[in-house]
């Protein structure tokens, strides 16, 4: 890259996809801009007024012309639509083997949580070549996770999870920006994404001294919040057992069925009355205000660790 | 200079004097001038905020103002420019003045309501101005929740109420235009003989009447949420912050067409007059305005592609967005085709019209970029979008507005502006504009987010170019301000029809009499039939 780049670095599998689409859009734009500019220049000079009393003969309008310059641009825009939509569809569907990570956004920092327990602030270390899927929550206002070198962006909205995925293709250090205005220090809510060779990444992972994996932290929180008093493992408690819950279909009291995914578990912790499992009473208090978004994520990881095997990238991913 | 011997013909400017004759006037022409004065103040206020933004962005560090101040500057720039300049600019000044005259009417249908609309804009403007002076507002002109409802400590309520009140000004103006076009056309002025300026204002008025109430409702909900915490948008109370974005853009996307449609109307007039030919494909251009007004209501979700909106909703909104592009393309092609075998004059208004077509073409084509889902994910909330909408609103709307002001200045004031200076201003604005905003396309694609007070070093070169362009642009905007005022006293006295135009407004003296026409005109020709004003026909080319 020179000192005055016109294109950002390409560092994910999406980057060339988006850039190819850009080349096409640019070609169309340049063609029509040149066409219009040249036509105006040529016609304006060719037919400039030569005397004040001049009155041009009025040529007939042309229905054929109107049709031509409506239909051809429409055809071109439909190519743009289809191409743009196909790139977007890929960006919306993380592969099943993507490495899960959690992100909590708050004024004005990015907190990243690795499954192994490593936590980072305003830094994200990921291995080269491995698809990564982020599940993101906000503690306060809307933020937006944006890595220009990967050509991906996703708003992080309080009250729900959003997901984003990418597969880095080039080792290096890339900007992480918050793209949605989030208050006074919005432009300070930036960080770096480090794409590392897989071996370096393993070293980095083992380098820290984490307090235990995310699931272990969740287990501790589960006990501290006295969740285990009601959610007994053997199913004898006042609330359903959470063993093997994650990814299973749950029968609700109102007759509906729902897959126990991350958004469902988050909602059940913060708004327990929203969905009641069939056969149980709405006795659980809300934990809103008692447990942070990080804490909820840890609890989810703990519940996932109770089996069966975690499903990643399924279910809720499309509804980003 | 007027000699004392000949008493001056009575016109709308000299029929009454004194402050009351202005503040209580029901003459659409005087109300148009009240609006002109008001929106010009807001334009230069918004411009002052923009100047401070561009100075701050000269360097990557935040060293001119604090982050709090910077956030307020871009918010107040947006609020002043969009709600108090761009939305009223063309319809409430030139539309107010010329829409009745162009259809041969004595005034708008409801002159008192017209005056009320101006007062509402002023009251709304004062509310927002108060908020700005009292400490400002820092939410961005988009007021996204829950930041605006729960987290911002600035003057959100006062600003929002100002916008709420000025919204009724817009609704009433729209209502007045619709009724006037339906009921007050002169004998013989059929729909298909209406100037395209009237067609585009009619389409605009529909959006104003149908769209603005939605933003009023949204602001009321925002107010209730911020004051009473009722839980519509706040997720901790069970609300949905993205709902606000849907409601906001349901108005604010069509609002873009409130800003651009009247501009297109002006350009249709200018291209025709200065080519001395009817606009090519008149009917298609007229119906394109209506198509834009209707389709504009179906595309708001393209502002929400990364907002957690569902993938399928995004797909539908992307698809529909391309439909709006077609009527806009039809207009550009028809304007260009109008030049063919015309008699092209390079008078200042035409230079502005050329500038409009060029910049609107670039703005419109980059609109196709951001409607493409995969592309938009990368550039939304970056300077690419900033550049795109400034090409439409500044490159489009303001170019056309200035073109229209030059074109109708002789009719409004009875004086000509100085042609040489005016041509120079058009050139300076065109060059300054491109230097300001073209680098922002590149900045955005490189990843520079919007609304950043502090930015990484590698973006500095492009920001310096942009600031340099902004200073050229500022000179370009100050020039008409100066020579327009100069011309009021020293400009050449204008004849009734200095351009050889066909519009009814040119068949009455400059400046017009109080009731516009001494005799109600009877229309016997299509709009733009130049054989009625120019001598014999000659084959050109």
C-alpha cells in the first residue's frame, strides 16, 4: 500500500467480493457520468445561441427513446440488486464451524470475550484463515462493529443480540471502529483487530492468565446468583433443569415451541415472564440490573457447557 | 436610476410600507420573501457550523473544539440545514412566490394559512435556536434512541419541539399548494399545460402532507419516552430502539424528495427557457415526479441494512430502492435531450442547471451504490454516505435553488443581478463543491466513519482537501449574497420578460402588481411554447 491508497486493504474473504461489486458499480457510474457530461458539453456548444431572435424547430418527442432509457437502466440496476444481495446473503450466514466469540459494547469501549476465558478491551486477536462468529450485546446505546479491512459492519443494539462473521485472509493489524454515533467519545471507541498465524494465536491464548474459561466463570455466577436453588440439575427444582437444554426445542406454556438459543436464554434471564416453559409457574424474578451483559454471556456459555454439543451458527444467525 | 418625474408603477413591494405591512401580509409574494430571509439566516447559521466542523477536521487530533462541542456542531449543522433550510428553501420561497403566478392565480388558496405557516417555521426555528444557544444538542440530526431518550444530557426536547412545530409549517404549505393547484388554475391551464415546476411542487406537497405527520408522531413518542419513560424505544423497559429508526426514516427518506423534487422542477424550467424548447418528454418528466413521490414512501428500510433488520426485509428494501432510480434517470436523460437542436444560452441560471445535472448525476449514481446490500454494509455510516447525500442536497438542491433565485431575481426585485459575477459564482461553487465532497467518497470507502471528532492519521490528506474545498465553496456562497443585495439598488432595471420565457409569471410586470395579473390570463398553449414569445421559427443546427 502506498501513502495515498484509494482502496482499503483486503483482509477477509468478503473483501474481494465487495471490491468486485464496487468495480462493477464504478464502471457503470463512470460510464453514465461521462455520457451525461459529454452529451451536455457537446450539445450545449453545438447548439449555442447564435442570435437573440432564434427560435428552434421543435422535434417530436420519442416514446421509443423514453422506453430505451428506462428499460436499460432498470436492467442494469437489477444486476446491481442481485449482486449486492448475494454478497449480503453470504455475510449473513456464518458457517457452522465458525469460532464463537462474544463482544460487549459500552460507552466507549469494546470488550471481547474468548471461550477460553481471555478477555480483551479494544483489541481482538483472531487466527488467520478461521471463520469467526461474534455474538454482540450492548450495555447502553446502539454501537456498530466495523472493520473496514474485512468490509463488514453490524450494529450492536441494546436489548438484543446481533451477530457478524468473517474469515481473515491476511495477517496484520486492522482498524476496529464504532460506526454508529454513541455519544461524547464516539470517535474514541476504536481498537485493533490482530490477525495472527494459528500457532502465534495458540501462544497468545496460553500466554494470558485467565480466571478460567467463559463457561467456568458462568458456573461461578450461576452459583453466586443462587440460580441453582431452583434450576436443579435433576429436574426436581421449582424451575426447569438446564441440563442439555441448549439447542433443544422447548414447549412453552402458551403452546408455542421455541429453540433454546442465545437470544432465548438471554431473554429468560432478563425478562423471565416473557416465555414460560410448559408445566412451570412464572416464579422467576428478573435479573435485569443484577447481571451485566458479560455476565449473561457467561451464563449462556455455562448452560451450553451442560450439553448437548453446542450448535454454532445455526438458528438465530439468519435473523441478524 | 428612477427619475422623480415618472411616478413608479404600483407593485407588491411599494403598495405598503412599514413593518406591519410585512408581518401581517397575506400576499404570497411577500410571504415568499419572509421565507427567503428566514431560510437564508438558517443557511448561514448551518454554514457556520459546517465551517467549524471542517476546521476541526484539518488535523487528526481533536484540537479546535472538544468532543462535546464537535458532536453538537454536526448535530446543529444537520438540524439547521435540513429542517430550517433545505425543506422550506425552494417550496416556501420560490414555490410560494411563483406557484400561484405560474398557474395564473391571484394568490394561494388560503393566504392566512400561508402566513401562519411562516410563523410556525419562525416559532419552530426559535425553539431550535434557543436550544442551540442554551447549550446545544448532541444526538445527530437523526435522534437515534436510546441515546436521545436516555443517555444524552443536551437540549433534545427543545430541539425536537422546534422540529415538531416547523413540521406543521411544512404540512400547511403542502396543503395550500395541493388545493391551489386543484382549484385556482387560470382558464385553459389544464394539468398537461402546467409548468413542470408546478408538477414537481404538487408531488412535493403530497409528501409534505402525508409524510410529515409521521415525524410529528415520532417526535411526540420521543418526548414521552424521554420525559415519562414509557418504554416504547428503551430496551430496558421492553421497548425497541430500532422501531424509532423505522418511524424516523419513514418520514426522513421521503423528506429527501421534499428537498430534491422542487429542485428538479426549477431545473426543468431553466433547461427549457435557456434552450428555448419544450422539455423533452414533458409528460414523462411530470409523471416521474409523481412516481418519485409515491415510491419514496416504500424505501425507508434501506437506511437500516445493518441495524438488525431482518435479511429478507433488507432484500425487499434494496429491491424497491432501485425503482426510485428510474424516474430520476428519466429526468436526467430528458433534460439532456432537451438541449438537442435547441438555442442554448449560457446565462447564469443555465450554468447552475448544468451544475445541478452533473452533481445530481453523481449523487444519484452513488445512490445506486448504497442501495446494493453488500456494498452498503461496508460504507453505511461512513463518509461515503456523507458525500452521497451532500451531492444530492448541496450539489442538487442548493445548485437548483441558486439557479432559480438568479432566474427569478428580476421578477422578484425588478432588478438584474450582475451577470459576470454571477457566472463566476456558479463556477466557484461547482469547483468548490467537488473539491469538498469528492474526497469524502474515497474517505468513506477507506473506512472513515461519520461523526468522528478524532480520526486516524492516514485519513488526513483527504480531509485537508475537503476543508480546502469548503473554503472555496464558502466564497462561492457569499458572492451571490453580496451581489444580490448590491443589485437591489444598483442592478439594471429588469423588463417584464428578460429571458424570453413562456411562464405566466413573465407576462406581468417586474416586480408584479399586488394581485399578480391586471387581467386574469387565459391559457391557450402548452407550457414552453416559445413561438408565443419569440419571433419566427428558424431551423437550428
